[in-house]
C-alpha cells in the first residue's frame, strides 16, 4: 500500500492490520478497505487466504456501510466462506472520519477449517457410553471423591460449595455406599471440597447414617 500524507489514517490502519496478521498468522487474513473508493476498495491484504487482490471492489457489507452512517461500527464473528468453500469467521470494523462518515474498514477473516477439524476430532475422542455397572478405576484416590462431589452438584445445577444441607447429607450417604469414605483422609477431602469444617462434615455423616438406618 502506498504511504502518503493524504492517506495517513489508512496508513495507520494498515500498520494495525499488519500487526494483527503477524499475531494470528497463518489462520487469519486481515484486509484494509478504502470505503471512499468502493470500486477499488481493497487497499491491502495481509496473510492472504481468500485469493483476492488489492484494487478489488468493496463487498456487500462494505457497500451497506458506505450507504449508511448508522450501520454498526463492529460486526463481529459472523459466518462467512472463501471462494473455495472453506468456512470462515469474520469480523468487520468500520472507521469514520470527523464528520461521522465511514471512510475505511478493517476486516479479519479466520479460516475455521483446521479448528472445526480439531473440534470434530476432540468431540469424537471424548465420546463415552454407559457402562452396565459403576466402576471405580482408582477407588483409593481422593480425586475420585472430588469428582463424585462435582458430578453430584452438577446434576443439581449448582457447585459443591453451594449445595444445600439436605443435599450434602444425601451426597455423603452416596459416598459411603460407594465405599469412598473408607479412603484415607476421605472426610478431610469432603470437608475441603464442600467448604465446611471437618466437624460439620462428620456431623453430616452421622446424620446421613441415621437417615440410611
């Protein structure tokens, strides 16, 4: 992009575009648009992923922004795609002059191909199925107790420390049935994870035992 005094604002935007491109390369294309020249709006493309060239016209979004000063300054994270069909997440930032007229735009286009592939792979890898029996691979671990507490709370749409007193008693009763209270320092772990004192945890255990009887 030519550097001239007349285009000092565009030069500054181009510098920002270059910095963003260097930061998010190779996944993000950053484009600078001169909205005062819509037929040749594209001034520069950093980390070119779309195959476009400087001098090409404004996009539909650019034309909409030119047509109305009330058009949103930022249109973030909208779905888009490159000419070859690759999925894109785009953000367009409009820049106005002192009179409040849009004169430029800075656009970021993130190629989502790799990320969607990773997302699909992770989703497939983390899939689990129900087991016919409940199994503890490491019943001697206090981490299992913490996980059981978190699972219990999650099913009630809350956190371990926000559980109600009656729920805590039911929880401890379940931990006892699973044999997890036989683990060394199990009550210390329960008390710490619930955010109560050891004395309170033992009180819950006695009350839960009375309920179970």
